[in-house]
C-alpha cells in the first residue's frame, strides 16, 4: 500500500497582504498562519510525514515552538524563487530524510490555506485512493465572471459552466509529480495540477464543501479568524 506524505511550500512573501512579514507567519488565532495547516496535516492518521519547505534565509520559523509536531514534521530549507521550484526542491530533498517510493501519494498544501480540516483531508484521500492520476480539492465557480480590456472595462461575460476554483491539497503520485514539475519548471504554472495537465493527464476535481479559501488580502485574515473561532466553539477538528 502506498504511503501518504504532505508537503507545504512556504518560501514566499505574499506581497498583496501589504505586510513586511512573510504571509505564512502572520498571526491568526494567536498562532502563525502556517501553524494551522501544519497541525491539520500532522494530525491525520494517514499521513506518514509532513515536509515544510522554507527559504534558505528564512528568519522566522525558529522563533516559534514546533515541538508538538516533532514526531511527524520535517523542515527543508530549500525553497526556490517560485512555488513550483519550492515544491520540486522539496520533493527532491524529501527522500534524503524519509523513504519515499515512486507510487507514494504527495499532498501539496498551501501554507496560506489555514482553514483545512480533517474531514476535507479524508474526503480527498478517499476519493483519490484508487485514481490513476490524482486530483485536488476545488469548488465550482459561483460568481459571474467578467473579462476586461486594457482599460479595465468589461469586454465580455465568461460562461461559468464547468469552471472550478482550484484549492489545495493537490494529491499526486511522487514520481508523476516530480516528472511533471521537472518538465514544466520554466512554464508559467501556478499549481501542481497544471504541471500534471501539461503532461496530458486529467486530475480529478473533488468538491470541497467547507471553508478552505486562500489568505490573500487583509480582510481574508479577519474572516479566517472568525471561522476558526466558530469551529472551536463547535469542536470541529
């Protein structure tokens, strides 16, 4: 049976937040944002190891106590200039820390998606356990989409039928993901599924029905704080 591993690329800075501190370290519910994603992944009984990929010059990680995750967490200081390069570097470094087989599953999750919960992880892993390619959590697009011209005026309305917003984790076999990222590393890809698609494969979309949005702007952080507090009151793991 294949093992499950998680990888969290966290070498970026999130300039749209308007903060000098790297986004993954902004405080959310009294913890750095990345803590929440790491906690959910480490608490999964199916995931054998969680790898966090940081910038080699990261000054923040060591300021926090991560001892509660020491039995599952490995930090890799090999982040690259892009998300794809950080993921690829992390995948290359991981086998040096822990045995990873070609057919093992890799779940790549954004540090800026702190609202991931166990039921979402279980949904994804169960849905893809026998899939030949893999896939990702996603939600159907609900808003009307407008395409603009160079002057930011509406050029046309885009049909939203069959359109989905990609989320993470994105789950693929180790060797397939390494090969796909290696061959597309100079392309403008923004997620792991795009690399898999460029190889001619068709990742499966797994409908995520709970909050799992990405923290991009300051108001996102405020909303995430409210959701975490509500879940805490409802004892949602």
